[in-house]
C-alpha cells in the first residue's frame, strides 16, 4: 500500500470523524483539525461538574500518523491542569504508546472520551503528575486566561475564547465593585469615628464628648483621638493597597481581552 493511498485513507477517515463530531457533539469535549494540516487536531476538555476540574477549560492536541486509522495518535495536553504534564506525550491505551492495544474502529470522539475518563481517575502513567485538590482547582480557575494566550486555541475555538473573555470582564467588574464598596464603607467608618479627635477631659480627667457625655465605658479615653487617627490611617493604607492589587488584575485581564480579539 503506497504512502499516498494511506494518507488519502487517513484524510478521508479524519474528515468523517470531524463531520460526526459536528453532528453529534460529545459532552465536555470539542475538537477540530488545523485548516493547514488535517493530521494535527486540537481539542478542548471542559472540567465536569463536581470534579476537581470543574470550571476548567483544558486545551490539547492530537498528532495523527499518516497510517491512521491503523496506527494510534500521539496525545498532548497544553493547558496546566494538575493531572498531566504539559507538552508531553501521554502514555494511554488509546495513544501511540500502545499500538498493540489500538483498535482502528476508534474515532476521535472515542479517543477524547477515553482521555477525559482517565483524567478523572488517579491512576499514574507516563506523563501524569500528582497534585493536591487545591492545586487542581486553582489551575482550573486560571485555565481560561491561560488559553487566551494561545493563538491556535482562539482561532479554532472562537466561541470558547469569547466566552472566556466575557467571564474575565465580569470578574473584573465584580472586583471593581467590591473594592469600591469596601472603600465607601471604610470612608464612612472613618468619618463616623472622628469624634475621638475632638475629645476633652472634664474636671475629673475623664474623656467627654461634644455633649459632655462620659466616654470611658465606650472604651474611649484621653488617647482616643490618637487611636482613631491611627485606625483611619491604616484604613486608608489598606484601601490604597486594595486598589493597587485591583489595577494589576484589571491590567492583566484587559491585556488578554483586548490584545487577543
């Protein structure tokens, strides 16, 4: 069998698999070949609900041999995920590490369904890593922004990329509102407690307020003004630090949102 004929067989089969995926999508999975090379496919695996990967969007690729479907593909994960190493060939029963167990009847959908199933397990393999549940969830939360830095991801999966941008915009807006609310609350608290700055002592040396009321029981003594002044200063410092952190986050988000449109 000539290499040209084998390549034609691979092309025909992969086109058939693509049409099947478009017609009958697989839960949590999207996949598409490069327009310039049908032997290189890219995929998205979404973290299922109630799993360590919930909310995550994981980008990877499949490299098919010219002899497909008679030989299996190489499988790679590109998004940090806490389960597999990135940019490393994964040793799975459905990958080129095990041609002896490969079944030519398996399609792209079958391969990616098997990958997701193995991802949800804890079995070790060549290319897998061990991380904590906390790490996996942190990486899941960061996966969207990470994927936006990959042009191939944005080109092949524009709807997923736009969905991520919308989520990042909403997160930035929510963070901004939370910081503004915190700033307003702290400003009001500082203003209400400035009474301490004008405290005076009566003939017994007890601190009194503007109306002559004693303030000892409220915990306000002769040093109350200084203490409230210090608290006000600390509050302002916290607000400044909060806005500095907010500015950094917004800058990062807007860089991803604007530059990658």
